[in-house]
C-alpha cells in the first residue's frame, strides 16, 4: 500500500478485506476515490483503511484522524431521519415546533426571550 493507513484485517471471522483495500487503492491512484472505510462488529474493528489524498493539490494523504468537510451532507441524513419518523407516525410535517420544544412557546408568540 503506497500511503495512508495500512489496512487492518480480521481473520478471526474468516473475512478477507484485501479486495476492498486493493480496490480503494486502485481507485485512489486513478483519482476517482478518496476516503476511509471502516467495518466493525460491536466494538471490534474488523477492517479500517484509508486511501487517496485529503488535499490532492498538496498530495496530503488521508489518515485515520483526517477531518472531512462534509458541507451540507448532514441535511440528507436529517431528511431521511425525519421521513422515517413521519412514516412511524411519531411526528408530522405540520407539527408546531413548540409541540416538541414547549420551553420556546412564549418566544414563538412574541413574548419575552
């Protein structure tokens, strides 16, 4: 493996993640992938590997503690979570915010802050 995290393999479970690590490296070297993969079972890490550059122009490799700028990616997860709550009937799109945050009722009605 050229740079970054050496892949961690767990043979205890009879799993071989070498093909995944190899593909990550091939795609990273071709400039089509940069990221980290982690597979865990409970608290035990079965596979962890990073490939590619965090900053391509600086050839700065992705490491275990690399922080990624996710921009608005969190919005997607929020939408999915809210959609699941709606499907379960636990919330509704027309619920008032004060229904869930009653401590803000006075504020919503233009009262003191």
